[in-house]
């Protein structure tokens, strides 16, 4: 993984194209754009495969398990 070029974990756009928000997750740093930040909040399962460990998060819509 390269860390010199920040890009959104979902759409992979860089900070040259969109503002990016840094996330600190399980000791690693990730970036996400404001457009896709709601995915982390509401549908984190959509990021499985892109954000390691995200499967442990629960979206608001699935808290009845
Ligand atoms: Zn994005």
C-alpha cells in the first residue's frame, strides 16, 4: 500500500479531485471523500473488501440482530 497518495477507499478519487477526510481505524489511516462518508455511517458493509475490518461495524439499519 502506498501512502504518498491519499485516495477515497470507495471511489479512489484523490485529494487532487475531492476533499478527503482521514479516518483512523484499527491503527491504520484511511481516506474517504465527503460523498462516501455516509456509507461508513449507514452501510459499512458496502466497504467490505476495501476497508479491512469493516465487517465488524454495524450499520444503523442492522442493529436488531
Ligand atoms: Zn469517494
